[in-house]
C-alpha cells in the first residue's frame, strides 16, 4: 500500500497552506495498492515532537477501501475522531516553536470499526488491534520561529 501527496514529498516540508499559518486545510493525499481483503481504511495524523507528547491532528476510520484520493480540504467518507485540538476534523501543523515532524499513517483493516464519531485515537488503536493488514506512513515537517 502507498500513501503519497502531490503537495509535498516524503520527509520534506509541508506547504504553509496546510498549516495554522495558512488556510489550515488538509493536503491532497493519494492512496494506491490497497491489499485485497481490506474492508476499511483508517487515517491518523500526529506530531510526535510535541512538547507534551504526541499531538493528534486528524483521526478518521471506516474510509472505504476503494478510496484512491483524499482531495485538498475535503475529508473522505468515513467517521471522524477527536483531535487534541478538541474537535473533529483536520487540524494542521502548528508547532509552538522549532521544526516538528508530522506523520500521516494509513492502516488497511480486515473489518469496519464500530466506534462512534468523536472517539479518541486511543480507542481506535485498541479496536484496530489484531485487524491491521498493513500500515504505511507519509511524513513531512513544518517549522516556526
């Protein structure tokens, strides 16, 4: 399985358009080579460099396995979870200072997830245990002075 973006390269900087310093909209993402037997996809964006521990920027599950693109600024079909911003939906990079790494993680699952909208990433990860077929990540960075 592959997760890419036309807006940035793996391991490189994400344009400010997709951050709190810009329009704070989700970047376009492309999904390919989803394994046979996948019943749903889960997408998480997190900042492992946050001062108080990993900060959750986006949580989604039950994305249809035939999804090949997530358009800029538009959440795909699926269920949204709660971010560390205290709301549903995408929240762009917004480090307090310095440069942070941001990780988009896509998981192919052998079933749909039975969690209500607004559930936490912790609840999602617990429910996904034993049901992950494969997982890929796309990383980028963003810095502020």
